[in-house]
């Protein structure tokens, strides 16, 4: 069977293509831990030899699902706490007496 040339591969629709786990992580914008723990159970995937292949249509479904969910905001108390800690450390740095250099 003849292998398709690059031009034919580029003309395939996204949903008809297969992606490696690395490509899928880049498309979804996730790191390894989140991808394998949270995303992979929701994707259609199979092993091709020792490579994990993921269908483009399942990636599209996951993206659509994410877009349909309400936006999750980061807890503001964590942001406030981090900002307060930064301000305190900056104030402590300014309050330190300057060391004399000889």
C-alpha cells in the first residue's frame, strides 16, 4: 500500500487525523500530569505499536466540552495571600540595614 504524501496529509480534516500524546498535549495546552490524569480518560486513544494515538475528533469533543463549561476563576484569597507575602518580603528587604563594604 502506498504511503500518502505530505500534501494529502495536510488536506485531512482535523477530526480524521491521529495525534501522538505529545501533539495532543500541545493542542490542549496541558502538561503531562494533567493530560494523563484528567484528559486521557475522556479521549479516544489506542496503542499503535508502542505509540499512543489519539483521534482528532475526540480532541475536538474535549475542547467543545471545556468551552461549554463555565469559566473557573482562581480563588482570590490565594492571590491576595501571595501578593501580601511579596509586599512583606519587599518591606523586609528595604528595612534591612545596609552592610558596609570595605
